[in-house]
C-alpha cells in the first residue's frame, strides 16, 4: 500500500524528517526557501498532510485548490494562520502544539520583562558603543520588578506560568484580565486576582500580553489603552503581532508616555515598524519566546505525532477543530 504523502513547509530538525519518513512519503523544504502561495499550493497537490509553522496561511482558497489535504499540523500553539472555519467546512483537521512550550515561553516572558524594566539591552548597546567612560548615580535606572504590580492580559497556560513566576518568585502583586475568570483554585495557585482591562492598565507597573490573536483581539492595546497606562509602566508583548498597534506604541515610547516596552512579536513580522527601531526604550527580539532546543524539539515532535496519529489511525492529539474527527 502506498504511504500517505506529507509536505513539510519549512526547514526543521533532520530527526523530524526521518521520523515522518518512517510513515510517509515526505517532500520537505530543508533549504527553507520562501514559497509563494501558488508554489505552496502546487507542492501540496497529492499531499494528505502538511507540517506548518505559524507562518503558512491555510485558507479557503488554498483548501479549494488542495482537495487531497486532510490535516495541517502546526508547530505552534497559536494557530491564527489557520482559517479554522474554512478548514472545518473542507473537513480538514488542524492541530496545534500546546503545553510543550508553556514553561519555556513563560520563562521568556519574564526574561523580556526583566530586560525591559532594567534596561538591559539599552545599556549593553551603550557599553558596546564605547560610551561608558564613568559611573553615574542615575545611569540606566529602570523600574523594580520585585514587589511591583504585574498585569497579565490573557490568562491561559502561558499567562498562568508568568503569574506564578511573578507571584512566587518576585513577590509581585498579580492582576489579570481574561475573557473568562479562572476558577478559585487556579486563581489561588497563581496568587492572581481578576481585574477589568481598564483597571489593569491603570494600576499595573508591568503589563504582559499573552492573549491569542483573533479579529476580536486585534489592537487590544492601541492609543486609548496606552493612554491609561502609568508613565512609569512597561508593556511586554509575547502574544502575536497585531495585538498591539505598533505605530501607536512607538509614539507613546518616543513621547515617554510609558517607560518602556519589550516586544517579541510584531505587526507584519518579520518586518518591524521603523519607528520601533529608532526609539531607545524598547527591547526587540525576533519571535523567539519558545526557542530552546528541547522545546522546539518537543513542538516538532507533537506536530509529527499529530500527522502520524491522524494519517495512520484517524486520531489527532491536539486538534483545534475536533468536530472534524467525529464526522
Ligand atoms: C512559534 C509561537 O515559534 O507557538 C506559537 O504560537 O508563536 C512560537 O512558539 C512560531 O509560531 C513558529 O511556529
């Protein structure tokens, strides 16, 4: 019997390709070439499965043109690159990669918070540029993290991981805003209390965004929300580009209406709003919150498990549209 055919859209660990090849005929993109949509569609012909990262858009137009496709396995917890309704209408399963990156991503949220509040990269650039000639009492004074108020918008698994780090490790007062309130036990575990978005923005010393991207969460933070924040506050975005209005943020940073920001994700990435590149009080990283070797291996492993499970036994571990599986 012929093996199912799978396309791997981006370069990935050789061990991932080897494992996929145990079960499938695999076409891969180990050169990490940038495929146009037309080329992606052409390569998907005859493929039952595709291994995607968060960058490949799966929409109705693509699905119409790829009638053999049955599963898209994302190596990412976020899946805003999927048009889930279109996938469900076409009977195509989408899977994501939750849980395996939670702690690593929460670590990075905290790293970015610390770097931003304590001006780590700004001061390093100063030193590397040879500008450090003497110590000064107010040199790169930042804001305290310990004992401050941490406001988390989006209290899923990663948000809870950040809350625990803040409350238990740094003695922070944690407030959160989420579509739905956590149950009392989870709130107690995270030592977190619920707040309206407005109250959170007005009172938090550090605001961390961990909300999934959707049309409803587009520009969760824009000019109006930035205006509510304290002038001493920091804003951290490890969620998705588009959650923050980057142009409005760059202006608020330039005018020092908030103290600083730490950004791992950007509107239209890998492009970055040019104004963000010229303001000093922002820490910028290239979407690396989940980037540790064990975690990236685990994410690739879970996407592979989903492809193998579904295409060999009809079972997907982490479907985002599970109704397709029971049809
Ligand atoms: C991924 C992410 O590295 O999991 C997510 O949602 O944003 C990152 O961990 C990125 O999407 C590439 O797949």
